[in-house]
């Protein structure tokens, strides 16, 4: 029962998401010198999943907050994943990156927010009214799982369009595990 509830809800969110977003996202990735990804809490975990897939695909990507993350510069892309677009720490990261001249992409559940106002581009996953309380999917679960599937589908699009073989991706996978 709950498995179908989750599948149906995520499916409805993804069906309401603009079909051109994967192409928009790939275009921004390809234009960037380097890519930086940030999110708070579980959205941050989704960002880490995405960063790993981008690295496997050959992009120069860093996760904000890691001790080996370099400084962001003009020409780089900062991707913020935030359901609300209001998380204070992420607002501060956005302001700093914008002041430096980096491009900002927000992936959010809301079409209007503080980070959205600062961003060069916002990809709204689903529609705001779809994010009310959902039994069995508390505290942002709908946004997080929908965003994870959207980003995985974008990577699938990216590797298919660019013809990146799985063997090449595997060669970039960590081998000190």
C-alpha cells in the first residue's frame, strides 16, 4: 500500500515538472567551468548523489562544505537544492557565489523564494500546491524523492545523449572502498 502511494505521488510530481528541464540543466552543466552543489539535510544528500553521478560522467564537480572543495569563481555554477528556497545557510552561499560572479541554479518545490530571486535559473519540481501533507511521506520526503528521480533521469538523458559508456563511468568510480 505505502509503496504504491509513494510511487503514485512521485509520478504526479514528475508529470507536473517541465519536460525541458533536463535539457536546461545539461546546458548549464556544459557551460560551467566547474560545478558546485549544496543543499541542507536530506536535500544535501540528494545533492551528493547527483555530484557523484556528474563526476562519473566526467564533470568537474564539488560538494560545498567538504574540506577539499575549492573556492568558487566567476564562470562556475552553484546548484542549490532546497524545497523552500529559504534555508539561511543556502541563502548565504547563494549571495556569496553571486557576488563572485558564479551562475546560480535553484532546484526547488517553490516558484518564488529568496534564493529563487537571486538565482539565474530555477527548476521547480512539480507545482507548489502538490506539496501539502501526504500520509506516510513526512517532512520534505515528496520533494526529496522527486528531485532524486528527476536528477537521475537527467543523468540518464545526459549519458545517453553524449554516448558516455558505462565502462568509462566505472573507470571514474572510487576504487578505495
